C-alpha cells in the first residue's frame, strides 16, 4: 500500500476515535438544554441537545453545533472543559446544571 493511502486511513481512524460519543450519536437529541450566558437566556443555543456520559466524562452537543467536553476533576462535582475552564455541576429538581463563570447549562434528560 502506498504511503499516502496508509496516511489517509490512519487519519480517518484517528479522527473517528477522537470524536466524543455525542458527536457520534445517531439517535439524535436525548435531552433539552437551557443555556444562559452572562445572566441572559440564549434561545438560539437552548433546545434539543445530546448528552453523553462515559467513564466520568460528559459531552454536551447543542442543536446549534456548539459542544462541550467535560473531564472530571478531583471532586465529584467539578469538571474542566475543553478550553481548561472550571465547571461545577449541581442537581436542581433532578436535573444537572453545569456552571461556568459566565455560562449555565441545565439539562433535562428525555425518557426513551
């Protein structure tokens, strides 16, 4: 096999492995997300979303294409996002609320 072909195959495999499960989800949205930034509702970002939890990691994919990859920290309610920002999670009325310094995302999981 030529080097270029091997490189293409290796690149495709690496891209597929590096995608979070939320990006690979084929079932569509499994939750509704309410997004607030700087105290204001963000209607274009709020709505159907896909949330995946795997091995402590959380992936949130909003319907507008914005996505958040949250990796667990030393405490069970603390995460870091893909840009290294601190995120805290708390449960309100049975729904997780992910909180950054400037953003809040409330996740209402849908029953399947």
